[in-house]
C-alpha cells in the first residue's frame, strides 16, 4: 500500500451519469433549439458557462418538483460507480464530485442508489408559475468562464503533498485537469487532452479507473505531474 494520500475529483454528467442529465433536463422542460444554440456558443467560447446555463434555464416552463423527480428517477448512473465508491472507501481515498449541473438530480440519484459522496454543484429554484432560475453558489469573480469553478474546488480540497486524480468527459473539465497529477478522460475531454498534449489515461468506466489506481497504490514512489505542480504554484503565488 502506498504511503501517499490520494484525492479523487470526478465530473458527474456523462461520467457518473450515463448521459448528460443537465443537457436533457433543460431540453425536456424547455426549448431544445435555444438550448442547442447556447451550448454551441459556449463550446466556441462566445459565451460563458453562466450565460449558457442561464439561457437554457430561462426556457423552462410548466416545471414542478414532482415532474422533476419523475424525470430524474428515469435517469441512470454508470453501474461501475457504486463499486468504485466502495473501493475508494476501503482504500481511504476521498472522492469529490464537481459539476456544472444541478444538485437537484445529484442529491436524488445519490439517495436512490445509496451513494454518499461530497459534491459541489449549481442549483435551481423552481418558481410557482412553472419557470425556474439558476443559482450559482460557487461563482468566482476572477473566473470568467465557469459557472462552478472546478479548478478552485480542486485547489481548495487538496494539498501539495497529496496525489490528485481527475475523472471526466467534457469541456467543463478542461480547466481543473491542468492542476491534477493523474487524468482519466473520455469523449470531449479525451480529444482536448490529445489536442493540447496533456498526459492522460483513457477509460470506459470506473472499473478501468479502479484497476489503474490499484496499481498506483502498490508503488512506493509516485511521480506527480510536473505541469500540474507548476500550475498550482502559479495560483499560490497570485494569492495575497
């Protein structure tokens, strides 16, 4: 067993959840055309994540908490995630879920599946007239791109003496991975890593991640990613 302390940070939509639940949520209860246009602008860097999510949420009509729960209960999570959580518990590894999605469906899905993990997410306020409004508990005035700055959570929830691991699938994960030592990527995040020559391990599900971490745990010496150390140092030097 390694003497190092590991911290795992994991995306939710498309990573823990089989599909991008947030994406489907706004389109199911709102205007899919406007939502698609907003996401396209966000992917091109024309608008921020906050602008994108607020636009999607503004199209919602005739929503109730009962309808939201019915929609959520039909969603699925990766069936390898629960065994992965148990593996991390037995290995004394902390998992933190970081998401631009909504705590509304995370809380319910985690409860439905008996999963107890810490998470940081955006919120939604469902109005009596069926409309909804986004709530951003973790806005960073210095971050112009993120609705929920995953980078900040990585830095605040880990230390220089710990080995940080990130698991993700999308463009919202592109920022935090720069500050992590080991990256597991698929889909858009995998393409981003390849394009920007960021070292990563591809994965299909959490069994792949578990097997890789098990190998890490057997090592006495674990090399931290040099670029991640430099990035963290840059942020620390900027702090007053």
